[in-house]
C-alpha cells in the first residue's frame, strides 16, 4: 500500500448520505459544463470556411498523395501534425513525447469513418521511419504520412503540434477549424471530441446545426470496428 505524505490536505470523510448530496451538487455544475461544450461545438459548426487553393504532396506507403487523397473518399478530414523529425526529442528512435501521448490515446478511426470523417497524422520524418515507429509503438491503426512541402507552415503548425479540420465539396477543400498547443490538443484522440471540432459535428439529431446538415438518431451509427457493422435493432 502506498504511503501518502502526512502533509496532504485530504477532503472530509462523510456519510453515504452526505456523499450523495455532494455528488448531486457537483453534478449540476457538470451538466452546465456539458451544455456549454455543446453550445461551443454548435458555434464551431458555424465557423466560416477557408478555401485551400494550394496543392500539397504527402508521402504514404504507396507513394505520393494529395491533401484530397488524405480524405480517403470521405467528406471530412482531421489532420494532426506530430513532431517526429530530425532535431526533435530522441530522433530517430522516438517522436515528441507529447505527440506520442496523443497518439496513444487515438481511438480506432472506424468510428470517425462511420461519420464520413477521416483522420491523418503528418510528420517531417521520412515515411520509412514513420512506419518503423508505428510498428514499434502499436500505432498502425493511425494513417500517418510524411510532409514534403510547406503544409505545416501554411497552417501554422511548423513550430508546434496542432490539429486542423477540413471538409470537401467535390474536389474543393476547405479549412474549417484548428486548435494548437498543449491544452487544445490534449483533449484529442476521443472520437466524440474529434467530431465536435468538425464542420458537421457528431451529425446527431439532437445537435444545434445549420439547416440541411446531415443528422441521424444517436447510437444508430455506432459500429464494431472489426466489422463496421451497426446494431440496427437497438431501441
């Protein structure tokens, strides 16, 4: 058993009834926070779009790809710039420790894919080094590409890690959101938080979204990641 420092100021010890009262009091504030987060996500869905008119090239396992290719045919794309490159941390053995922690938390992309959204990591490292790192760290489920041009600088992520969200309309690509720095990226990895930064959101019927946005009932789109199947008989 771990011995705690005697100077630690712990909360009071209370009865079950008192604990329930304290929990209910805190729950009121937690629900208010959830409503505030939902309102903020609704504002994100109304952010203006910025056209991406420059052609970018990424290196993948099968050769060069465009930004449009990274969508993998889906309507939305989330791109995380991870620092894995010469001069950073324990190159070439390790990526940035913070970016590595983010990668450890990334849920299976099948759940984003079920909402017509793709995820991609990009780094300055050559792609053979990225594949080696993915295999050693167990990150093979994350599509990860090598940067070859000014994509990182153009989107403000050349000196810090960051997450950018994009949407496409046919062959046209638009930037819809970005978050940079530790506190912005620390909540990424969870499927719900990823969807909440996209232009279309979770695409569920309860959300406050602009007219005409795609929406379905909650739960109907949930999948088992190994088969992609839903549970259509769920009440």
